[in-house]
C-alpha cells in the first residue's frame, strides 16, 4: 500500500511542473544558449 501511495504522489507532482519563458538577451546571451537550456514546453522569446 505504501508503494502505491508513493507512486500516486510522484505522478501527481509531475503535473505541477510548468513551462517556462526563456528571454534573449536578458536571461540568455544568444538564442542558441536559450534553446540549449530549454525543456519540453518552454518558449524562447527574443526582443
């Protein structure tokens, strides 16, 4: 029972992760650097 509860909690926490906006050049010096740092769902914004 404890293993099942732990798995349910872990799976539930995955949904809390949100996508991020990565800003060029204020956070990253180049678009390439921002893309390399990006994870699935993130957005690279330049301006």
